[in-house]
C-alpha cells in the first residue's frame, strides 16, 4: 500500500501516473466544456486503487481532491470570464450563502457514509447527468422565467446544488447553467457565473473533506492532507492548464449536439464502471 512512508520509487510512480491522468482529464474537460469532477473523480479512483490505497478511503480522497482542483480551475475560469464582463456578480452574491450551506450539508452527509455508499451516490449522480446530455428533456427551448428565482426558491435550489456538488466532487456547472438559461440569461453569462459557483462550493467542500480526513484517523496515501491528496491536486491542476485549451480548441471543430451526446455516453459508462467497482468491495 502507498502509505504515508512510501519510498522514493513509489512516490515517483504515483506522480507520473497522476500527471498522465491530469493530461487526459484536462483534455477531456476542455473537449466537453464542463468535465471537471466528472473526469477527475473516476481518474483518481482508478489511480489510488491501482496503488493499493485502502478501498474505504479512496472515494473520499478522490472527491476531496477533485474539489480542491476545482478551486484552482474555477478561479482561473472566473478571472478570464470577468475580463470579458460576462460574470453576473449580483447572482453570485445572492446565491453564495445558500451554496455554502448546501456544501456544509453535503460534507455532513459524507461524514456518515463509507466509501461504497459514496460510490453509489457518485454513480447515481453521474448517471442522471449523462442522461441529461443524451436526452436533454429538462432543458427548455425557451426561457421559462424573465429573472432568476426569488429568495425561497433560490434557497432551495442553491442548497440542493451545493450539497449535491460537494457529495460528487463537482463544481455544479451543469445545473447552474440549466437554471440560469431557463431564467432568460445567455449561455455565455450562465457559463461565466457558474465558474464562480464552482469556487463557492469547492472551497468549503475541500476544507470539509480535509477536516473529515484529519479526524478520521484513517491510513491515508503519501502527500495527503486529510482527504485531500496534495500530489493529485498539483498534478491534475498543472496538467489541466496545458491540455484543457487543446481540448477546447478541438471542441470548436466538432458538431456541438453530437459532442454533448458523446459526453453523455461517457458519463453513463463512467457511472456503470464506478457502480461495478463498488460492488467488488
């Protein structure tokens, strides 16, 4: 097992595999536009299980580390969108308290779940998102409202979004964009503002998983701070910066609707793999 006292060769092997995973994750995320945790979590599950990390901790580490990478990638994305004036900071401010509350609830739920239950949650959530891309029945052809939801509805949606995203290790961009475009906002403004949602969810989410790992007294892999593996965060973030632009460039050359369906198929396949893997433990 790759424990806290791993030797030099094991550490080099782990970093090498994480760099490759980061290259792939960044490219796929750029290609499909929203990848994020949907790509990073399955990649880290495979990597840590390959290196013999205890099955009961791999899911928590993968999700916690994914949330930490989202802080970096979402911050970069938010900065870029802000330069283009596309971020609606009023919406971001209004939704922030509820998103953070939801993230807290997500961490609270995670504290009562073992690795297998977390895999089931992730598998189910990814499956639903996959169906949305293959068969987008929830996406209205026209806006259903002229403005964003009022305080009560906003609180419910944002709290659910924060909890759901923290549990899955994602930034919540898919749901955020769906809500904003349904309320009359342009896709560009929705995507830009969703980057801010990612930071708001990932910050308390990553901190929560770090604390859960520290108080759990579980045996964690080398380079871990609680349920966040710093080696994974560094490698994934660094490589994603390199390959995400290449994936995004290729995406613009491909057919958009077909690309979304391919991404949906990828998510459904990922859901099946994670579910099958959970039944093996």
